[in-house]
C-alpha cells in the first residue's frame, strides 16, 4: 500500500504530532493509480488528488487516519494506517507577555514597585539635606531613566509612601523659585525633577490648590521666613522646613509609565516572560524576519536568539486592541467619544480616544464582569496611554473601582511654559512619531496595576485628566479654546497574576529584540517588547 506521513510537525517537539500544519504526505503511489483517504478509521473515504491532503483542526487518535490506492487494473491495495496520534491546532497563537515590572525588580536590588500607584521607589535612610537628596535622586538611574524625589499626587500614593518605612523624609516639592512668568516663588509650590528642573505650580497660597496636597494643620507656614522652603513628610502630613536646619532620609521615585515600554538589559540579566498557554518563548534579534520556528528562528546563529520553555500559563480575562470595537466603554469627557475606535497610522491604527478633559474626574470607564467564579481574585491590568499633542505638566489619572489610583504629569518635547528639555525625558515612554501633526511626537506609556475582583467577579477601569489651570503668565484660567492635551488608550490586557519565567540573555549580540511565544503546535505570536540588549 501507499506510505503516509505528517508533512511538518511544527510544534515545540518535531515528533509529538502536535502541529499547526495539517498536511499529510502520501507516497508510494503507482503511475496512473487513484487513491483515497479516511480520517475516521475507514467509516468514510475521500478521493485524493496529487500527493497530499490536509487535516482539519482537531485531534486524531492513533490508527484513525488511513490511505489506500487502486491501480489501473482496478486492484485495491492494502490500507495504510498512521500509527501515531495527531493534533492539528490552528487557533490564534498564545498571547506573549513581557513582565517588565518583575524584570526591572529582579535586576535592580533595593527597588520596590507599587501596583496601586504604578511607580518604582527606593528608600534612602541616610540623613541629608534637601539639596543633596534632590541631586542624588536625579543621578540615580533605573533602566536608563533619571529618578526624582518622590512626587505625591494622590491620597493613595500618600498612604503608599508613608508606609515605606521612614518616619520623616524629603519629598520633591519646593517654592524656592518662580519661572515660566509666574510671581517669583514664595507660596508657589512645584514638584521638582532634579536640580533646577520643575513642573507647574500645584499649590498656591493665594490662588489655592490645583493638585493633591496633604499639608499638616497650619502648613505651609513659611518656616524661617525665607523663600527657599522645602517639604518634609511626617506620618503622611507635610511640613515646610529650611533645608539648612533639617536632615532627613528621602524616597526616590521613577514612574512606571516612563519605564515599562522599553527595557535596557545586559547579557548577564534575565527577561521575565509569560503566556496564556504553555509552550516556548523565543527572544529574537530584530534583524531576523520571523515566519516560523524551524526556518527563521532556530536556524539563526546562536547569538541572535534565546528560548525558554513556559510550563505555567496565566489566564487572560480580557484583551482589547481596539482594532474594530470599543464595546463597553463609556465617556463623559469634554472632548472625544468612546463609540468607535480612532484609526491613525501604525502603531495607533486603532485606539480608544482621543479624549480631553480638565475636571480631574473619572470621565472614561468600563466595568468588566468575569463572573462570580472569579470573585476575590487579584488581576493584573496593563494598558498603553497615548500622550497626544502638547502636554506641559498636565496630569493623567487612572481609577480602579472608582478610586483614583495613579496620577502622573506629562510634558511634550518643547515644554514651552518651562523651557526645560529634561521634563520630556522625565516622563519617559516610547516615541511614536508626530502622528497628530502637532508641536510634538506622540508617546506611549505602559501602565501595570493590580485590582481585586469584587464578590461578583467585576472590576472597573477608568481614566481622567486635569490641566494646569494657570496660563503662562499665571493670571488666567486655561480654557477649552486651546485644547492640546489629548490622550488615548490601547492594548488593555487583564490577566491573572501567575509568576513569570526567566529567559536568559546570555550570549546574545547587542541590539534590539522582539519576543515570540509558540504554543505546543508551533503557532507564533509576537510581543513588541522594545528590548535593548547592551
């Protein structure tokens, strides 16, 4: 009888019969003969053509796939049976995930991350004055990004940093100088990003509060009667003090949204990876064009790729790329609709937005319902915030279950009100190019937060923004006639929180890399990790 073979076993093993390619090769056919095949142990037969046939997706136990031929004289051959089991898996490939937070933590001792605020922190217990703390914070690099004395932008963050273990510590606020056309300093409190680098006024003694504050009773009191005051946090309350009279520890902060879109690692370090299916993760140099495992990954030089088996999988509860739908999202933002995706050039070729709002309230949101079976489970929520147009210290806010969780200021490349190019570098992110034809390129900022599903398995995710309510000369409220602080949302991924797997970078050539995950059948999915191996 004829021979029968699986044309290509594309999975992680070349002999396990799990494949994404259902082609079966038929050999040993006589000239002029006709042939038939069966996929159900001979219950029914299909006439074959050429020298192959294709199995539909599904599982085929051993000895259920048969083939036979009939020669020109009408003689029927013996039946050949395929003696091994075959699984044809043509489903969408696994969702590849880089756990950037855990990667950074694993490779940087002494750093913590809070999944509520979305920031990295380092506690420095050495007692020092404010100027030294400010300089040391700026000179502390994490993944190539300068740190700053902690900025406390919400009640949530105030509680988080209060519990980091210092009884009192410097925070990055001061009213020591003016600038950007405002009155000269005294009573105008700003957040600092290092020596001489500051954002807009967040609290003004005469004109009131724009951002979050936690002043103690009677504070600020202009201690020392000078205009070079700094802020100490004690038990969650703020006090203004002269830097030459007080020494204290301090907390360095790096906002996660500034770091998580790009990773810079050495070959002595590991990348933390996850997937929603077991399989194999491949880290491949971006000079390689990848189409499948055998012909375009494993045939490359060893310094162009590394791999690791993924033996555990996390649950993907929801994955939205807004390529076709914005189902479930609602908006009361002053500008923008959640009714349908916005489509620009790649990579913003389908996103939620664009929105603008100055209230600081939750104005865009969606409630997810994953069922009572998942009640009480912790989930990881990741998404990209697109910084669109010309931000100059305005704040983007994230809400979890209607509670403000993360608040961060953003700056565009020119930061006209401040003339400080360091501010755009401070908010980090991934430059996407000037897709809105504004004064600045759009940037993507990756967030990674956690939440607990309620008693019905639900969680609500929301967003808002607040603008600096003083214009350049410090006298008039900004109005909607000059809308230029827009934002969008993309790539929302909600998963369980299983541990990640280490993928070694040892032996890799320097350059940029992409992550691919192959399931057991060899179906590939790419995650654009923006990883730079140094």
